[in-house]
C-alpha cells in the first residue's frame, strides 16, 4: 500500500506579510522540500504538493529562489474557497501553514466552525493539521479547523509531518 500524498496549503493573505511571517513561511517550505529531497518524508507520504491559498487555491511548484506571492498585494483568504478546493480535489492529508487570520467575525464569509461542520458532511474528509506561523498567530481559529484540534508551532514542523496521519471517513 502506498502512502497518500501530502498537500501543504500556504496562507498567502495580507496578514502573512507582517512581522516576518513571509520569511518564516519560506523557511518552512524550504525545510520540507529538503526533507523530501533527502527522502525523509517517504515513510509518511508518497509525495508533497504545495497549494497557495488566496481567495482561491492555486496548486504550485515552488522554487526556492522565487517568492511565492506578491508582497505588494493585499489579499484575503477564504475558508469557502478552501472548502470548494477540498471538494473538487479530495486531498487526503493537508498541512495548513497559517497565522489563523482568515476570518473576520462580522463578515458574511464562512467561519471556522461552519467550515469544520461542512467538512464533516463530506463523504470523505481530509485530515487537516495546522502549523501556526508567527508569534501573533490566532491559535483558536487554527484549532477550530484542525482535524485533531491541535495546532503545531512553526518550530514543530518536523513533528507536524512525522506524527502519524489518518484520513477521517
């Protein structure tokens, strides 16, 4: 039996360009890519894919030498866009790297609780593991969309990858 692929979803919202989060995110991606090259992730995943999360999800091949989003653009991410992407692509395992600022309480956007409930209604839901980026990360929001209600700090990226994964049916 082959292991399922891992999809790393990278929050590319405007809040991610504050307080050095872009640099942290790029270092985390570089670290995971190095693990992959060294075949340290083979025992857990068939392959690792990257997806950039804006107001839509864009699957991307990430190059170490190029930034993966334009820092001059104020973008927002959407839980609804993430949900639609999950419905269409059916990933098994998602490692979400974010500061957790993806929802404004007074907006009409999908909130983290609604997102989680919508996932539970899918025939097959992915296992979502969250990694907080930045010292000001909104851990409550990340915890609400994490399948295990646990959030890993960015310094625990290796544990976030190596801790056993499961698919929620």
